[in-house]
């Protein structure tokens, strides 16, 4: 499982010209689910993303997580994050989980965040989305579990 995590001032997802979700200050998680992923990786990724200390304290050091600050989370399904580009010029999606299974894992990922008491919104699995965000910093991390 791979994720691109961005600290944002605000973010929104649009499908067919309609805003389907938005958040204020928090994180955007672009989530790529791979064939090998199990519920174990899902729990580890949720824990890593929510506890990642990327928000500044009074001294300007990154000491607070999205959980510490009670900020929002926007999770966007993104199978391209599961791609590999080591060989050639065309991305390989061989490691991406098939859509039916990936949709279930994505739904469970969002549900797990919600069950932790976090205000969570999501993109629409399988849809062509426009994601708008204001990256704060910029602060961006790539996480693999």
C-alpha cells in the first residue's frame, strides 16, 4: 500500500462538475492499493497517516499529527500511486489491486479513519475526479507499508 500525504489548508474533490467532498485544514491522502495488501497493511497505513507529525508546534517544529490537532482528512483513491515506473517510459499498473477488491479496501480505509473519530471525506472510487488543494508548506510525504 502506498500513499502520498499532503498537508493542506483546504481541499476538495469534484466529479462531473459537482463538488462531492471538501475539507479545511488537514491532510489529503492519495491512496494506492496493491495486490499484496491485506487488512494488516490497511491498519498500518491508517495509523501512519493519522499519527504522522507534520503540523507545527509553537516553535515551528513538526510535532503534531492530524489526530493531535483534530484536523480533517480527505482520502482520494488513486491507482496510479500503486504504479511502477522503473523500466521504460510507460507506468506499469501490474501491482495495483483489481478494482472490485480495491474498492472494498478503500471503503474500509475510510471507515477505519471515521471510526477513530476523525472528520474524514473521500473521493469517488472509479470516477474521473478533479482534486483541488492548497498545499501548506509545501509539505508532502510518500508512505509505503
